[in-house]
C-alpha cells in the first residue's frame, strides 16, 4: 500500500478489521471476473449451434494447426466496488493451448477447435500488462498475482482439478474479413454457446483469426468474486481478445478463400 493509500484508511479498531479483510481479499482476488463493458462488441448467447455443424470435419477439409507461440488468447478483468482502488485489473493469458482449423465449403463446415489447460494459464505477465494501457501500467505484486491464480483455479471458479481444460469448438468461420463465429465453450463444467465477432485472413499457407469482445460471468456459468460486503469485488463483464495464427498442414493445398 502506498503512503496515500495508508492515509485514506485512518487507524481505528473498525478500520483495522476492514483493512485486514481487504488485504485477505487482495490475496485471493479472482482472475476470472470482469471488465467494464466498453468499446468491444458484445458476445451474444445463442440457444444452440446451427444444426448443420458436422460432428467431425469433412475428409477433404484443409487443415491448419494453431501455432501457440505466435498466437495470443487473453481475458482482461477489472476491479470494482466502492474500494476498488485496493484491487487490481488482471490479464490472464493462455499460452500452452493447442488447436486446429479446418477449411471447407460451405462455411458452416469450417471448424475451429481450441483446448487450453487451465493450470497453465498465466496471470499478470508484466510484458502483457505493459501493452494494455490505462489500469494495467503497473506490475502486480507477486502476492496478489499468486493469490489471483490460486483462487482462479479453485473450486469456486475454474475447478481445475475436476475440469482441467477449457475447450472451444466453433463453426461458421468467415471466408474473409469480418463475421460471426459460432462457438460452443466448455469451462468449469458448464457448456455455453456464444456468437463471437472475428476477422479472418487466409493465404496459401497461413490463417489468422482475430477479435475482441465482451462477455460476462453469467454467460460462462461463473460467479464474480466479492469481499468485505462488496466493498471490493470484480466487475461482472470481462474482455476476450485473441489473435490466432494457424499453419497449413504440410502436403495440402489451400485455396484462397
């Protein structure tokens, strides 16, 4: 806590109890909570994926393997509550994920699959925070970073022991430019269907898919973290950002779409 923060909470028995509760809350702040909904398009909940989504890609589909080292998949979360300044905004990055993209016509048979082990999600990497602007400029203390990660993986949120992966399966990948990707997301035992804005580019060997959207705890079947009677908490929404790069499987010839 900075000197200005200390001055804001004057010593008293009541304040000492509250301050202790706040510090405990900071040590376990959830990483899977929300960002204040702002400029990004909203993710839309859909009742179900289209009926023509194949259970498996067609045999003659062109396959691209996702390249995690060249891709980014992040969730941004924001502090909330009357005493939000005692908390932090967080960035959670998936780096050790795998995935495949199959191109085929019609568009409904273009499939994207991503799998990310939740135990390998990275919380508040300094370099990642430095690229995100206001509210993310300062590094998060190791204690808060560790507490955030522990709480994120606990049975209160991602329940990592029972559900070790986040799985995403999408269809309707646009041919070129911007469109809507219909995705089935499995996280912490909940399965939801979302419509996510995406921009796609494909050449003979490399496919890129990028986007940014806001979604909520409720959409993913999660509950926002709150402590000290709601004085410090996380906002309901969160921001999803992704830039997926996939390499064409050797030996196949992809048409420009």
